[in-house]
């Protein structure tokens, strides 16, 4: 079957309406998985005219166990409308609770964070991959890679051949296991189970979460619970932890639901596993690239993966497109030479064989440093949840900084710098010492006003000498307390942690 060219207006061929697929077919790129990573890669590849086949082991329009939180920049990174197709709900406030007792709320602008319907989100991206052939209910069984191509055999006996394979088939990726076998890697993969349910609720309950997201900590040793807004009458409720005891996920989910008046029996619970980030995991061979959850690219602190899936899917597509362009340019130069083709010799390696190493280097340079810091932050947070909740969740800067992070504007290193540089003020506020600081500021301003008005004569000095002396002592004490906290994050974090991570651990 001939694949429709990307310049045509034909949507992806899929499902029962697809023509009969031959037992053997050849494409330039085969993509295993039609989630955010695979759909993004398919879109960018077909937009450059490459022939693409997308395989997914399940129906595309299935409900997915995912909170669906995305930043506005994620929705707008494509040149087509996503927000109008994906049942987007703006999030205008974030609430945090610790053990169901302490709760704090932070307001955020309504156009910066949204929740989406994952099935619609993925399908909308894939629908814009014009000319891609989509095979639903088709699972990868075997992969053979050589210097010229990749051959994929499916469970139902189909054989597909392509120049490249992108493994975007989720956290339990079959392609990732094959990559490990090819490279001889025996690295164990850790997972964090999650239980998610989309449940219809009463108007009163839905009003509480119509534009508000709740994060609940303290239910697990490692993990958290959440309630996210959905279009009326539904809400999304879920829990995730890396070390659950038998039945613990259901018990915590039930406890959270009962506390907020949500009847779980009215919805359907789904269970999935979230891969735990490990920078030692391989992400590519020469012609096989892993993206999204299949590559273990998931935020270690929150389990968020849509943003990283889109970024890695785009990076995989870019590496392939660059190699194809370079190869075409090389062939064009060879065709213009006066020497016979068999005499033309080059010492350069085939650009197609450099796709995997190039992609792996970009992932390790652009994505993994921030995720490594996030892994450290998650260990710190769950080791001392009360302290981190007090100086983190209760600090409004942390929420806004995290929004910048999921928007792609900053990384975890910069986020830590924001938090640590505002730590002194946060401690003053949470410990009730802010009035004392304000008193010092008022006395300082009053003293400056006296000097400016020329009232600071000997009598005034004698009268106010005691107060001014107290003011100077208080100011000196507070400044001596704050200064180390202000200098510490910039000197220690930026100078040591940032350099050590970027130079030693990652590369």
C-alpha cells in the first residue's frame, strides 16, 4: 500500500476504515506507541514528507489513567489548535494538604495551566500527522536491527521494515526491553504504581474543583494523591506511590474520596505504572530511539510526563530529519562528481547510523540534568515532608516557579535557586517573625525621615538614642541571620551542584 504524502490533506489512516495492510510493508520511520511522544514524532516527521507507520497495542480512543495536567505552552507548541479539541479546563488555583489536615492555597492565572482529556489530546496530535498510517491493536513482538534498516514483527504476524524505529510505547515498553537486550544492559527498571478514576460528582462537589487542583501529601511514605478538574460533572482523582503495601492504593483513594464527598463506585478506576527516572537507562541504539515513558523520562517528584514526552518525541523526529537531509545532500554531491560512483570514497560515517548517538547526547544534555536534580529534590521532600511542605508548598514562589518549569522556561536547578533564595522570608512568615521585620523597617524609615527633615539634633538624638540603638542591634541581628541564607543557595547550589551534575553525573 502506498502511503499518502505528507503534503496531502488526508488524515491518518486508522482503525476499521483503513485499507487492508499487507503482511510486509516498508516505511522510512516506524513508531511504536501513539501517545504524546509517538504522536508528536509522527506529526513532525510527516510534515517533512517522511513515510511513517504508527503502531499502538490498544484502541486510540481508550480512556487513559492520567491526571492530564499540562502547561499552556505545551498546548501552543503545535501550529494547530489543541485547547478546543481536548476538553481543556483552566486551573486557577492550586491547593496543598498534608495528611488531610494542613491546607494552603495559591492562586494562579487562569491561562497558564490546564487539564486535558488524554485520549482526545493524543488523537488530535496524531490526526494532524497527515499521511501517517496508524495500526491500532497492533503490538510489537520482535525487532531486528542492522546497519541498513530495522525490521519489526508484530504479534499478529505483520512485518514492517523501516530505516528507523521510535519506541514510544509507554512505561512497560517492549521496545525499551529490546534496546536493553541489543546493548547488553541488565539495568533493573523501577516503577511507581498509580490508581486513577474519573468520577461524576454532585454540583456542590464539582464547584470545589471546577478550576482548582488539589495535591495531598502525607498519605504515603513516597507519593501523593490528587484531585484535578474535569468538565462538568466529572473530576479526576488519583494516587501514586513507589512503595505501596498490598491494597494501600485503594485504601488511600477511598479515604481521599470520602473526605471530599466523591463516590468512587460511580466511576471506573484504572491502574498504571509510572517509570522511576534513572539517568543510567539507555535511550537509543543506532537506529532505535526511545521517547517519553519508554525512555523513563518522567518527573521524579510529580510523575508528570506529557511535557517530557512531547519534548523527546520532537527531539527524536528532529534527529531523524537532520540525518535524512544530510544523507540527501551527500547523495546530491556524489551525483555531481566526475568520478564514477564506485570510486567516490568518504571517511564519514553514514549519517543514519549517527541518529541514535546524536539523539542520546541531546537527551542527556537537555533533559536529564534537570531530572537528576528533581530526583534529589524528591528524596529530600519525602524524607522530611513536614518541613518541605512548610517551606515549599506554603511558599507561593514554589507554585509559580513550578509552572515556569512545566512551561519549559526553567529547569529544576533554577527552581531550587528560587526556593532557597526566598527561604529566609518564608521562614519569617511561617514562624510569625514578619511583624518584627516590619517593625525594624518602620523604625529605619522613621529614622531616615528625621534626618531628612533636619530634626536629628542633639536633643532628638538623646531622646531617641535608646530606640535607635535597639533598631541598630535588631537590624544587625536580622541581617546577620538572613545574609548566610541569601548567599548559600547561590554559592553552594549554583557553584557546586550545578557544575557537579552537568559535568560529572550526566556526561
